[in-house]
DNA sequence: CTATGTGAATTTATTCACAGCA
DNA sequence: TGCTGTGAATAAATTCACATAG
């Protein structure tokens, strides 16, 4: 696969492809091109997706259930290994083979070496959930609440705000 | 509010703030700064968020229900005015005051002047849903399926792939 | 011959620095 | 005086173009 092929596929300049890769190493073969499997392996290594990452999901409402049902986490090597909620009726029940635990027990993540948290609780519980995750030594958080949560600098937060994503659409919609 | 204040808030350079605004007009007052309400109004106008946009949601599963429950669409002037599903058991029922209609009826969107579609159907139904939305003259699509859907150039698609968002985390998580 | 990898050239983005207005 | 708006200066990103390896 040549840089030209890849560039066409992504609608960018071939030189962009070659230069970007070159910052990380010599992945191609002159006169031949790139081996796609090698590329995937190298890119996964760069993004640290070459190992399995255990994640915990907090909040088994509609959104949490939808996230649990999401296909494609496995593709990137994610394993949702624990699920929490604060509703006594849900605690103890199983979703997708995982027993729902009490949200007041988030500290067990430390012991279980789970260091990614996914927040799918209602907006007003988002900050306290983040705080608990930080106390449990989680180092990365995927936040689905449409609010800014505050965490120490050592913790990386990625927020998905559906409203903001939708808000990008009208700009690209010509008339009306 | 000065460009310095805004810049500190966003951790960027004050000149960046001033230059970016200047591309769209003179929003500030020399010696004084910017009026925040004016800024919000102007930015909304630029992004075409100064009018109400009607949207239709297709697929009332966990994800669809979660999206419907999302607070914050109203903030940007979105109004989910129609909801569709292909499950006969769901059609006719109400969610949040809106009656679920048959997904085979998407053409009514044309008549009702709804031109944004939100796809929350299972992955294997995403493309056909997109096709139906395009036929109904929708001009913007928010796609929650982790797959590339193909649409004519006139239609703008924004895809939210939770797996990809999560995949960005490990790179920022130092050790482990 | 083909297609990479990379300095050089070019284009784009950011920041500086200051004239001009409130 | 204080802060915007903006040309000029600087920095960064993209693209060109070609020597070089297969």
C-alpha cells in the first residue's frame, strides 16, 4: 500500500502521510510501499493500544447500558471489567456477565488495577464520581456528562458532549 | 471581559482571541473589552445556532433513549421533534411526550421540514437509515454507529464513535 | 522504474508590538 | 490609561521535489 493509496483514501497529500510516519520511524519500503499490518501494529504501539486496558463503567442507566452494548471497544483492546451504580435495586444484578457493584465501592479499582473510568451517571453526580475515580487512582476518564469536571493534572479526561457535537452541524448545512 | 481574561480561561494567547474574532467582525470596544452576551449572540449567529433546528431521532433503544434524555440540546436550540423505530411494539408508544413512529415513514420529515437526523440504530441498520434520511431531504446527520456511512456530498455527517474517543486516552496515561 | 524519506520551499497559523480609539 | 484591531515578525505545518533504496 503506497502513501498515494493511503492519501487518496483519506483525501490528503501523499507527502503528509510519509512525513507523519517518518516522525515515528521508517515503516515503509522504498519502491514498494507500506505493509498495512505493520502500520496498524506500529500505530497501536504509538497510541499505547497494543496492550489490554481495563476500564470501569459507573452509572448503568440508559446511557451506561448503551455504552456497555457498544461493539468496538474490543477493537482497541478495551475490557470493561467492572460496572458500578448507586441504585440498590441494580446492585448485584448482572449486565453482560458483569455483576453491578455499589458505587460507594469504587476504591476496589485500585486493588484490581483498573485505571480507566467511564462516567455515565446523571449530570449532577458527575463531579463526585470523578472525585471517587481519582481517589481510586484511575488515570484516564471518559466523561459523558455535558459539564466540566475538575480533576488533578495527572488525570486525563476526555469529555463527550453530544450537544456540542450536534451543534457543529448547522454550520455545514447551507440554507435553513 | 478582556481578551486576556478569555485567553486565561482557555489557556491560549490573548492575540489569538482578538484575531479570531476579528475575522468575523469588530465585536469589542477599545479600552473596555468584549461584552459576553454580545459575543455569545455573534458566535451563535456564525455557527447558525441562532434559530431553532428541528431534529428527528431514529432508533429508540438504550442509546436513543439516553440521547433523548440528554439535557443541553435546548441550549444550542435543538428540538427533537420526531422519533422513529422499526419495532412494532414500540411504535405508537410515547417517549418524553413524543409518539414513536414507524421507521418506514421517514419520508414525512420532508413535509415537516425537519432536516437533521440522529442515528441511534444498531450498526447493521445504520447505512439504510442514513439512506432513508437522505431521501427525506435531511441535510445533517449525527451518527452514533461505529461505522462509516456513505452519503451524498450535500449531506453533512458527524460520527461519534465512542470506541475511538476512548482509544485516545491511553496515549495520555503515562505508565501502564 | 517505483515509492520512500527528507531537506528546501511554500503556505498557513500564531504571536508580537503598536497605532488608534474609548 | 487600557484594551482592541491589525500589520509585521515569527513559528509551525504542509507540500514540493529529488536523492536514494529496493
